[in-house]
C-alpha cells in the first residue's frame, strides 16, 4: 500500500433511497447504497473498492465461519445545521478495531484505508444520513478471515468492509435488565475486551433466557465470583451513586466503550466525581433500596445513553427512581448529542468532518 491511496469507485446505477421510509427507521434493517470493500492477501491490503451494497459470495470452507476470526465496530455519522457530515470519534474506533485485530491474530487496518475509505463512502451516501432528531447513520466496519481451509490456524487472507445503515433508536424505552449469575460473557485472559463476533454469539442464549423472563438485557458479572458488575454486552453500564458516577474499570474482560469514555470525560469536565472501580452487585442492590443509587444507564454507540428502569437479581425486581429533568444521564446525553451534531463547540477534537 503506498501513501497515496487509490479507491476504485463503482457507483450504483439506481439509488434505492426512494424506497426508504425515513420517518419509521428500524435499527439495523436499512442499508445505504454503497459499501467499502478491501481485501488483504499476500501480506498487504489491496486497492479499496466502493461498490453497490449487496450480497457477497464465499466458500463454505471460509475460515471465519468455522473458527471465528471476525471483528467489528460501530460508529455514527450526523449532519450539522449546514448539512455537513460529521462522524463521532472514528479514530477511537479504528484504534479499538486494531486492538481487536491483534488479539484475534488478524492484520491491522492502516489509518488511511479506514479514514479515506470511510470519507469517500459517506460522501457518496450522504443523502442517506437521516436529519430527524434521534436518528443517525450507523456505520458498521468489520473484518473477517476469508481463507478456504479446514484447519485451526490464522487465515492468510481477510476482507474488510464498511456499510452504513440509517437508523432510529436501538432501545426505545427504559430497560429492564437482569443480573446474570450463571453464564459468563468473558474471563481474564480471554477476548472480552475485543469486539469480536463470538462475544455476541455467546451472549445470545443467556439473553434469550432473560428475555423470556421479561428482561431486555443482561448485566454480566465477573466470571470468577459473579459478585461484580461488568457490562451489558450491547453497552457499558454506568451508575450515579450519591454524587458520583461509578462504572466498572475496563480491563481484559470489558469492552472499552467510546461512549463510556465520552461520558466519563464530560462528567470530569463538569467537575463530577468519577470512580472507575469494581461495583459489587450487593452494593448496587443495597444502594437502590436505600436510595443512594440515583440513576442506572447503559452507554454505547448503538444504545447512546439507555436508561435502566429495573434491575432483576435473584428473582427480585429492584426499580430505579424516575429520572428527574436534570438527571445526569439526560444532561450528558444532550451534551454528547450536541457535540455529535455540531451544535456545541467541539473542544475535545471528537468530531471528524467528512
Ligand atoms: C454498538 O453499540 O455499536 C454495538 O456494536 C452494539 C451492537 C449490539 C449494536
């Protein structure tokens, strides 16, 4: 790959945009016209291509289907009042994608491939970025191994793709979540910090059991003792306890969420106390009972800030108080939203203008 990146663009003949009901977007069901596709072979990333979004063909022996070398990211793009396209913290997603790549024995994506590919793709599909409040363009970069081979070893070839989905809210109401004390999401030395497909596959069965019991999501606890709160799989978890924002420290078991990082940065800038520390489930439940836990919410790219209404633990539901108008989770949502939309001066260098 040379310094001057060539991108081959094969535009769609007829856009599908007229078929989309932008007033009723369901998260993850609508796909913009184009996708970026970059192949890795012979030890190098090949010329990026932008092609019409659509099915791809592969061998039944494609290794990612069998051995799980598959990683992904989630980012969002918005239009500001002047119609310019803004992406929230894409560099942070690239860094995390490459951390996942290293752990999963996959090649890292060069910055120019990621950023220039993303830029060209968003320019081409900018008409698909919804303008309606609460909506955005969800960007899904991902990479998977493509060798046709039956054997457990790192593949020699890979494909990196970015596609875009105009989306509404991921969660549409406050969440009922269940503290999971039987199944685990990740353990020390494992891959919990990486955004690999298997982490999500492993969560489906326990989450289905929780759904069947009337909960929307799981609060994962630590693998060794099930005593400490980790994350929710689709988002990190945050709590306002007294006057302090409390969240689990990221390590090798928890995804280092970019919304999580952003919430912490804003809270600190506002002079709020922030504790990244182990939070025992027992402390959480006691805090809900005695009123010191004021707010519980998830933070993630898809979820943004997702308020939690109820926490289920050992068969008992514990309700969080109603959020007042000036709740931290409301204010921090507004702040981050205004930064993403370009309504607030971006003093932290979080917004990338396409
Ligand atoms: C994201 O927040 O971007 C994620 O990847 C979570 C996913 C479950 C939609």
